[in-house]
C-alpha cells in the first residue's frame, strides 16, 4: 500500500475499538468456518464504486485467485457488506453510504452491526430492515445464518 493510500484509509476509516475488533473477528471466523465453500469472505478489502470504501467485511461469490498478481482495490460489488459501528461513528454516515453508494453499485444486502446494542440489522435495497438481537440471523439474499448470541458472548 502506498503511503498516500494508507493515509487515505486511515483518514476515512473510523477508529476501531476492543468490542469492534472482537465482533469483527467473531463474524469473520464464523463465516469462514461455515461458508468458505460457498463465498469468499474478505475483511477490510477496499472497494471502488463512486468513491473508495473499506467495509469491515465483504461477502463475494467464489472468485478466481492469481497469487502472482494481487488486486489492491476491487471494482466488482460484493453480494453483502458488513459494517460494524465504531464508538464515535454516526449511524447515518453508514446508512447513507449503504443506500446512496453500496446498493446502487450492486450490493444486495448490508449488515449494520451495533455492538453497544448487541444487534445486527440487515438492510435491503427495497428499504426493508431485518433486526436481530437474539436467535438465528438469516440473510435472505445469501441464506447465511449465524447465532447472534454467539457473536456477542
């Protein structure tokens, strides 16, 4: 990563926290364990749509990999993005990005994880919002299921 790209990433990305990191790790490891044969789960991958974004976790259809020619920024949309709200991050900043940039670019579902409220909200392009605070989260786009209590234990 070039210095200017690193600085842009650091400026654009809200400061993480202990709870944010814990939740991101749990979601990533759960998805990798259960769905690696169905999807590519990529944490912190840079996306280039109208602007550059770096969701906490992106879920893609399985892709081909060329280990000798890496990609710094992907222009193909993931199926799903997962954004974990940081302690000083405004919820409207995240939802604006989802509705104004992610969905028009082809993202089909977007999770907003709020560690403080131990809740996960799945936003869909048709303006439906599915809210999970316990039990089994089910994403209608990917058919991914995960235990909410397990993420916040």
